[in-house]
């Protein structure tokens, strides 16, 4: 493959990556909105916010969904630890904001 | 809202989260496959693997895609730093494996 051919191929792949990223970000924001809804329901019913057993269910679900790879189980889990952590932080900021009003 | 009503609502939200997570994981794996293709093209054309300018384009794209939130720009960026890091590690392992053969 010449460098010119390679650059054309790379351009094509990058368009695909950018498209995939926009879809991933859209789903991440949708997930955040559902997490916010969950927080509202829990607060109004005075249920505990943190449920470790539910967290394990989330990890089990993503492991199964990623069984064929190429991402390893550990990689998906580390990515999701970050995702869950960010969503938890957003929830915390919202709750503190509410407490002040 | 009674606790029983809250539990029903939560169950409904969790089904949605699990569905969203399966779709996110599917897209993450698809992204990894494209990243692997990019690595193959770069190696065959002897182009540099790491391109900081391209990385900035990725961050710009996801910032625009997430402009309406509720995830903050910083949150999406931190999630993507993990995603990019995991995909880079997978590439590195593959390349080392190839070097041994």
C-alpha cells in the first residue's frame, strides 16, 4: 500500500470513528438522563442511592454484551467504572445544588 | 410516591439502562475494530501510530456531540480518555504479539 492509498483509507476510517463517537456520546447522555430519573425516584421514596448489587448486575450485563470482543472484559469494565463514576458525580452535584435552594 | 411504586419505576429504568449499555458496548467494540484497521494500515504504510492532532479532533467531535448535555464537557472527555487509552493498550498487545511470531 502506498502512503497516498494509506492516507485515503485512514480518512475513510476516521469518518467512521467520528460517526461512532457521536452515537456513543448520544447514548451516554441518554444513560445520564435515566440515571438522573433514577436519582429523583430514589430520593422521593427515600430509597438508598448506592446499591452495590445493582452495580454488579450492570457489570454482568456489559460483560455478556461484550463476550465476542475485541475489547477484553477487563477493558470494558475499566471504561464502565469511569462512566459510572462520572454519572455518580453529576448526581452528587445536582443533589448538593438542590440542597442549597 | 410509595416505595412499591418507586420500585416499579426503578425496574423500568433499569431495563432501559441495560438496553443502553448493550448498545454502548456494541459501538465500543465496533470502534475498537476500526482502530485495529487503522493500526494495520499505518503499519503497512509505515506511518506514525500516535498523532496528537488527530486526538484533538476526536475530542472536538465528542464535545460538539455532547453540547446539550447533561454530561459536562469534562465528564465526556474523561470517559473518552479512558476509552482511547484502552484501545491503545489493545493495539500495543496485538503489535507485540505479532512481533513475537
